[in-house]
């Protein structure tokens, strides 16, 4: 055991968000696993991460995924279909908008509070607030 951890059941947390909720089902010093449930008509903030490296996988729904390679870059729409994935390295600006209810799987480095919100329809710009 590298960090004193042991095998067994993992705690699962549901974190309410203004756009739906996230189910955090795995947290270790090496990775985090989440399922984001985004309600139809809602969107996450336009954001980027300074350290967090993440890959998302659309499980279900119709999602507009907006991406810019850097801060100040033009966001472009990437249509993801269920079963498709997209990786964001640190510094990649991104946003998700749900056209229908969506479930998105996220695997990332464990930097849960590493988010810089550029714009947010729920008033959370620049914060790490839920």
C-alpha cells in the first residue's frame, strides 16, 4: 500500500450544483471520478484549470461542449454524442451546456478546487464555489 490506504467500499458524495449535481464516487491522491448530472437548459461556467487534467465522457443526453485552447481564445462548439470523450489539459477553456438532461462521466487528477470561472450564469465568476 503506497499511501496507507486499503481496498474496500468507497464513500460517495452528492454535491448539489445550480445546474444539477455531481456524484463524486472516487477520490484518491492520484485520481477523482465523478458523474455530472446537468439539467436540460443549464450550463456550467466557462472555466479552465491551472493544474487539473481531466477527461469527460458523455454517458447520455444532448450536450454542447465549448472549447478554447487558451484564455482569450475563441470558444468553438464540439458536438459530443453519447459514448464520446474529450480531454482537457490544464489551461484549456471549456464549458458544457445541456440541451437535454445529460450525464457526464469525469476522470481527473485530484485537484477538486482548481477552477477559474471566467463567466457563469449563476454569479460564481472567479470563485471555487459549488
